[in-house]
C-alpha cells in the first residue's frame, strides 16, 4: 500500500510540473519582488479595454474591479484593475523601456497562491499600431478544464504575465523579440491582454505554439480575468521620448507664485499628480480652472493626469 501511495504521489508531481522557471522562492525562479532595487521606473499612463466577466455569457456584464489608475506607479500601491475575459491594458513609459542585458521589465498580478494563477499575453510597441508579442508556451494539460478555483503551475508557463504570486513580478527580456521586423532597442508601450482560459477552441486563447492555454475559467465575477497591478521598468532609455504624443499639448500650467495648477478650460473631474517614480502623491476632485497644490510637495518633475491626458509638470 505504501509503494502504491508513493507511485501515485510521484505521478501527481510529475504531471503538475513542467520545464520552466518554478514559483518564487524556489531554485531557478525568475520572480522579481516588488520592492527590488532593480526597478528604476514604473508606468506613467494606462488605458484599459474591459472584457466580459464571461466571454460566452452576454448577461455576465464586464469586469469592473479597479480603474486604469491602479496600474500606474509602483506595485502594491494603488490596487489592481481587472481586465475581464480577453480584456487589455496599454501602459505608457517615459523614458521608454530599453533592451539591455538581462530582463528589462516585469509585470505584477495579484495572485495569492503559487498554484492559483491567471495569465495574460504581453506585447510591446512604439506606435500602438505595430505590436510584437512575446512568444509564450503553456504546458498545462488540456484534457480537463481548470475550474474557477483550480490549480495552475508556474513550471508549465513561459512568457505569460501572471505566473508568479504577489508580491513577485514576471520579468521579460526584450532581446527575445530581435527577430521581429518591428524590433527596436527601446519601446514606449506595453500591452497586456487577458488569456481566456477556456479549453474550448472557439473561446479560449492559444500560446505561440498553438496550444490552448488552460487557466481558471469561467470566472463570472467583477474581478474576472487578469488582475493587473503594475509594470516595473528594470532598464530604460537615458533620455525621454521628445515626440511622446501625451506631452505635446499642455492642458495646464503650474503657477509657482500661487502654488496653483491653472487649466486652459474649466473641468469637473478627479485630477492626479504623480512624481518622477510614477507614485501617486496628490489627488483631488476639481470643479473649475484651478487647483491648489500643497506647499509641502517637494520641487521636481511630476506628471499631472486627468481625462485630457498626461503632461509633464515642473514644480519649483
């Protein structure tokens, strides 16, 4: 009986583990902790296109947890934004991410177990038109659907965001994309697209080898799909992108005498101020053409964000 139990245990272990980097804390893991000193910057802007809570159930509605602002700045600071089935987020970086030796950026999701993971495809671009997708592999068996609270294993996954639990990010190396005709040494945008984990070929997502990607599904909840927390930059360009369209038209200016932001037009919405590390330092609902900035905010480079876009701001 003990021999049979041992054989069954070994079989269960071999079928759950693949050939790729294991969970955070295990030998050979590539997981990067959120507070690692390797991060030099974070996303400064994010736009989200939500997917449905369950892609084949029209009355399930759309994922609704969080807002795009949650993905701006440091990991574990601003909550998460749930993308829903097949939903996506496009994040902006200035300076752009640069291809240097080793991993260049890392993506954080809010998984709370090493074996309960939701995945997403990762792409980069400089114009939001021509995207390069990281070649992904999923070795998770597809003979049976992983249920909404079922197990997935990082050892079976390569180049998909979400393979590590919080507070660890999944790192990506831009050098893997050098064979693409659209490859450049720097990239300004990262797109993260939820993997629809259904093993039904008419619904689910495939890896770069054509395998169905099996992850917990369906998840018809407000938090459906990939829960994006942040994207941290490990290597970045030495200079900012001077043609970044987000910064071409200033919609507000800082008056150093009155400590006010002065808008070109009257607004009625929430305005957010981020520091050079993309951390949220001030947020306020504004109705009118001015907003008073607290005098105790240190001098330096900031980014002001509202529905008009994001602009650089120098506070002196």
